[in-house]
């Protein structure tokens, strides 16, 4: 499994969440198999999103699409967006 870890700051979480929920990049058709939205407990102005993919190629395409999205109108809702692609090499549930 491949995970695209996304992190950025938001000025208005509710406005950002509405944009995220509108799914402008079509997560399911882009190959996202699951996602998680997280907020650090000590920083409500920060958002972290994990997008899971079965395919590395799909994850890499999504990273490029996100970088383009971040240059568009939605960019006003977030600051300093970053994305990091990783591969799960071990996953243990205890």
C-alpha cells in the first residue's frame, strides 16, 4: 500500500472541510482506497490527511494533481501545503 501524507495550515477549518468534501479531484476514481483527516490536538489550525492507494502510479498522479490544485482558487484556504509519498513496509495490529 502507498500513502500520500498531506499536511497544511488552515485559517477556517469549516470552509476547508467543505472544499475537501466536495472532492474536486475525485478521490475514488483517482484510486484512493481509504483516507483519514486528522487535526493535531494542540493545533486546530493544522490539518493532516492520509490518502491510501494500492498503486504507486495512482498516488504519484494524485500528488501532481494536488500540487496543481494548490495553485488554484482553493489555495486561499490553506497555507504551506506539503505532500509526502510513502510505502507501507510493515503493518501490525496489536
